[in-house]
DNA sequence: CCGAGTGCTTACGTTAACGTCAACAGACTG
DNA sequence: CAGTCTGTTGACGTTAACGTAAGCACTCGG
């Protein structure tokens, strides 16, 4: 267990890796996470995380053979899981993730295209939301009907 | 093609089945549908519909060996597909469908229980909806950022 | 130096949700 | 009466999304 914490810290903080080699202080964007750390945080298996990587949804750097995730990776993982919770396939999630990239350099044409894709994605999500709202409405109806039946039963019984 | 329409009608309307045998006019709840009819209407395959039946989500009566679906079946099929669109598994859909049943006879205890289940289902759906709204928000952010970048590019170019 | 703990890769197994294919039955249609 | 259409029942194939297991590497505390 002690080794556990140490190991995790070793992956998380390069400064405790090989002393001297990683002395260059990267200005921003530090904070690396280990795979178990992320797995625990999000309540999923290591296997699942590696699977997402196989599918190209994550691309952690390698430190000493082990995977090291940045904050950005962490955010992406969150988006992946949220996408799944929303009922999207990993392929769809990948598609949406591509809309978040570092397109700071893209040509205007490409950026326009991206905006279009985002609009599409938003419309699909909206459709999904409407479906959910329809189901919620139906369930509310069913519930109301049940409760009316219940009220009748109770009234009869009281008499 | 003519045979098609005739066949479909034969399944849909018992009066053109075996003349004389089906002369008793059922008061309400007529209108039967054939499997291809439903498949076309909902844009799914026959195989899928039969599959849902295997899974216990549909239980059409049999007329002459063929499946005959009532309006109620049609509604259920709609719910199934909507459930799927919402990201539910068939098992979850089945669970929800059970909340719509003809519980006109149930004991008050059971009806109470049902109301509870419905509430649960509604809460889960609400969670899903919130997730979708979060994604929509994220996408809107991404879009806004893109558009600002675009505006800058255009302004520079105009100069 | 060794065993525990963590991680990596490879490969095979599994479940859900169908699709595809084959072979066949009944009923019109011409 | 042969052909076409619609429908039925298996059996097998497929894709997605992992789970499980095996075997090896590394690293740290004792």
C-alpha cells in the first residue's frame, strides 16, 4: 500500500522519477495522473481506459513505459464517460471529441467547417433530449393515471 | 406489389381473412398491423421486431401463423425505439415498459410500488438529460471560442 | 536479493443487438 | 399449376465494449 502511493506519486510527479533529468520546469500544464488514479476517480477499470486509448480516444504520453495523463486527458475521459452516459457509442464520442481540439492554427475554411459540425452534433443531442423529454412526459402521464386509480381505491376503502 | 398490399391488408383486417368466420365485430380495439407494415413505418428490420419479441418486449397474437400487432403493440414498439434513441438497453426498456401495463386490477401496495419505480425511472432519465445539457453547454462554449477566433482572423484579413 | 505491488501487452471470452442466410409454408396471380 | 410475395423458424456471423487471464518487466522496502 505504501508502495502503491509512492508509485502513483512517481508517475504523477516527474521530479521524483530520475533526479536531475527532469529538472526543466515546464511553465504551465504540469499535473500528471496515473492510470489507476484516473480509474479510481472515475470509477472505471484500467482495462476500459486502455481500451479507449486503443480506440484513439486518449493518447497519454509514456513515462518510463507507464501511461501519464495530463489534465486535458482527464477532461477528455470525463467527456467520454459523459458521452456514454448520454447513450453515445465510442465512435460518436470520438467524433465529438475531435471538435474540441487545439484548432488554434486552422484555416478559416476549416474553422467554419468545424462550427458546422458542432451545430450538427448539437442538433443530434437536442433530438436526444427531446426524446428523453417525451419519455418523461409519458412516464408522468402513467404516474398520474396510477395515482388517480390509487386515490379512488383509497376513497372507496375509507368509506 | 399488388399481392403485397393485399397480403398486408389481409393481416391488417381480419374481415378479409376467411370470410364468415370473423364476422363478429369487436367493439373497440380493432386495427391490426402486419410485421412489414410496422417495420416500414418505423424504419427497422423485420428481424429486429422479432428480436424484440424474443426478448419479451412484444407479444403479438398469431393469425394464420403470422404475427398480428395491435395499436398497443405499435405504441410499445415506438417506446422501445425511443428508449433506444435515448441510450437505454433493451433490458432497461423492458423495465420501463412494465410500468405501462394494464395495472387496473393491482393491489394498492403494488400500485404504490409502481409509482416508486416510475419515479426512479424518471430520475434516471433526468440525469441523462442533465448530462446532455452539459454536453450541449460544452459544445456551445467550443463553438463560441471558434467563432471568436474566426472573427479575429477575418478582422485581420479585412485590414 | 527477493517478494509484493503496479503496470504492460497479447490473446481469448463474453454480452447485447442485431444481420444474413437457408429452407420452407401459404396464398394469390396470371 | 408455376411463380411470386410475404412470412416463419433456426443457425450462424458480426460489431461494440469491455472482462479475464497469462506472462513478463520494473521498482521499492526489507
